[in-house]
């Protein structure tokens, strides 16, 4: 397998990156190109970068429509300085020693190659796919590096790409001045930058979506629960045989048009803040909840796909436990209407992790405070509830 590696800060990713990746795919007959946003690049230690999750999300949005372009968080998740040689070593371990890696870089990056960590080892691990950038003298830069590293000559592949004088710094400047960045970045990336207020002066920033207050929507949900009869107070015999002072039917809330809207509004900021790429939960209770979140995210122009987890694996068809467009290895949020012992949530978590997914958030509309939330936290999951039962048997907003 021939895999192109395109690393960078991607702050933000722009059309120049995408054009180079597409040309490398074609000209070098690559099977795919893997975009790798840097974590803490040691050569740019003095440069303030946007948060890794923002840069990662922008690359995911930019490459979503191309099945031959993938995104890796290998460097974003790595602590400490980011070195290309470490990334290449890990990719060789993960993808297999037989994989052919083509590290895509511009001549501006090649000019600094001698300053990289272990350049000789990098030459051993990969081929170099070099694309030119405006303002750089191709032959001089290459001759200088060949003088330092003679073995580099057999590892150089040139990628002919249109010359575009577009850079992340110029896009950041335009955005900070309130000027248009349209056509310099993909439309989905432009929407994300505008919605999150990236690159704009602090005093002009609206509050980002991921930090929107959840409380008002959660309070409206509690009020609507009472109005729709989803929450009732009194003496009730529960399915467990215990007697309770309240009864909560989450589906009377999640299947109500206003209730579904409020659920989407309340959960979406929590899910975005966690950096989740998909949202799912145990059927049947979570079905309308994950749908509400998916619809709310699409209305913002940045859709988050939903999935549901069956109680048991299908005995027919593909024998699936998970239904929906969940991609293995994704960062996911798991949601449910209630959390009692946490059993249903843990079942959904196990199913998602079985596909190699990372569970970055767990949310319940109502935490009955009967041990489930504590167990989830004990196991290391980031658990949040919108509402919870008090020791007196009342329901209060806690988000």
C-alpha cells in the first residue's frame, strides 16, 4: 500500500493543501493521503496555534467528501514536542512495515530539513514528495540538502501542482480583519471558523457554540417534562419493584417536537466541546435523542452522524450490533434518556469501543443517582446529566 503523509499545523487547512494532496494521489499513484495535524511542532514553538481539536475538526471537514483522504490525530494526542521521525516510526508499526510512506512537503519545509530531528532516519523511513511554493528557488534548496544528505537523491519525488500563493498566516490575517476568506478554504471550514470565532480579536468574539450555556435549555426541558407529563411526582412502583417518589418517561419528552428541539440544543454544545465525531446510544430510548442531536448539528452546517446500539447482535443480514454510519476509530458521545445503574450506557460504550472508537462523552437526560453515574466516572468516562434526582426525590437541573 502506498500512503501519502501530509503534515502541518493546518491553522487553518486551505485549498492549497487539498490541491497538493489530490495531485500527489494522482501523480504518485497513492492509495490514500493521510492528513496529520501537528500537536506541538518544535520548530514553531514560538507560534501561537489554535487548539488541536479545532485544527483537527477543520481538516476532517475539508476532507470529508474524498474517500481517499483520511485524518489522523496521532500527533494531536501526543504529549510534548512533535517530531516527524516519531510519527513515521509509529505509522510503520501501525500500518505494517511493508507500507510505502510518501511524506509530502513543500520546498520551504525542505529548506529546514537539516534542522529536523534525525533527518537520516526520516530518509530511511519514507520517500519525499516535494511540491514547490511561490518565492522559493527549487534547485538551490534541493542542492543544499543533497550536499548534506546524499542518500536523499534516490528518495525525492516531485509533485507538479498549481502555484497558489495561499498560506495559513494570510488567511488568519484576513479573518482577524473581518475580510472574506471564501474560496481560500472549503465552505465547511469557512463556516466552522466563523461559528467558532477563530482568528478574530478577543473583544469581537461571540461566544463559541461549544461553550454555549446548557442550563437554559435544560431548565426548559424540565419545565416541558412537567407540562407534557413526562415527569410526574407521587408514589410509583418502578420496574425494579422499588417504590419511587417520581416517574420519568423520557420518550414523552424526546418524541415531542419541542422536546426533541430542546434536547438537541442542550446536548449539542456538550458533544461538540468533547470533540465527538458521532453520537449514539442504546435502542430504543436513545433513538430519538441521537436523531435530535444529528438534526441540530446539521442545522448549524456541520452535521454529526448518529448511530444506535441494539440490545443483541442481529441474527440475520450482516449481524450488526450497531446501526448507522459509525466509522470505526471515531471519537463518540454516548447518550441515553436516564442513567440508573448505568447498564444500558455501558452496553453502548462497549459496542462502540469494540469498533475501536474512543468514548469522549457520556450524557443522560436524567441521572437517577442510583450509582450509575458514579460507576461511569469510576471507569474513567466523562459523564454529565442535564437533570438529576435530589435526596428528597425531586428533579433538578444540574447541567
